[in-house]
């Protein structure tokens, strides 16, 4: 009887001691580095835009061309949508029709649409590209947690005004989207370099 009571007391005391020793020692763990989901991106491959617009260009074989369904949309506004990447290149087109007021309005609108991201952007880098056909293109690369990371426009100032903007309709941080952003940017450069008016 006595040895049984002693044995239970011994177990209780040693259990409490083990708990106390376990609580006072430093935790033994190694923090894992910050990581993101792996994104497998296919090799770049392009196709020609189907007829029916006053412009043509090459776009990714992994994207779909959809008509812009917003209430503001004009006949030749389209979206180049990547279903697996959830990326969207919004394309707008306006026939200036040699109207200087329309040209100025489109120019102002393009700059305003880029500058509205200044609140969240850590930087907006503007550059001018020249396509193989001699077309000049204004390009804006935006850094930071912005919904649009790449925008551009090109115009001949008399007839055509063509604008594009890359959007990701997701709350994912741009750091984790970086490989996808770079991937789609290459596709946009291909689009720009193959853009022709009819």
C-alpha cells in the first residue's frame, strides 16, 4: 500500500518537474524562409489576332481574346485574358479621325489612368520604345502593390490611339506574382513589336 502511494507521488513529482524543465528551456525550432507557390510557366508561343479590328498583333497562344463588356467599351476594345494565370491585358483603341481635341483627350486620359496608381506605386518608370516598324510607344512600368504593373500607349496623332494595361484581378502580393508579371511583360513586348494598323 505504502509503495503504491509512494510510486504515484513519485510519478506526479517527476511529471511536474518534466513540465517545468520543458517550459523553461528555449524552443528548438528553425524558422522557414519566406516562400511562394511554384508557378510553372509555358514557353512563349504566339498567334495572330483574328481579323475584324483596325489593328492586328501577335498574342500568346495561352491567352483568349475577349470583347470588353464594360458599359464604357467601344467596338474595338478587347481583353487578352490568360485563364491559367488570371492575367488580363486590357486593350483600348480610338480612331482620332484627325481631331486634335480627341487626340489631346486620349493622351490626357492615358496619363491619368497611369497616374491614378501613384498612391500605391513605389515607382513609375516611363520609357519610349521604337518598334521594328518605326512606331513609337510610351511604356510605364509600375512597382509596388498596384493592380496594374505595366501600361503603354502608341499613337500616330492623326488616326490611331492604341493603349494597353496589364491587370491581375487578385489580392496576391506582387512579389509572389513577379515571375508571372515578367512572363506576361515579354508577351506584351511581342504584342507591341508586331502591332500594325489596317
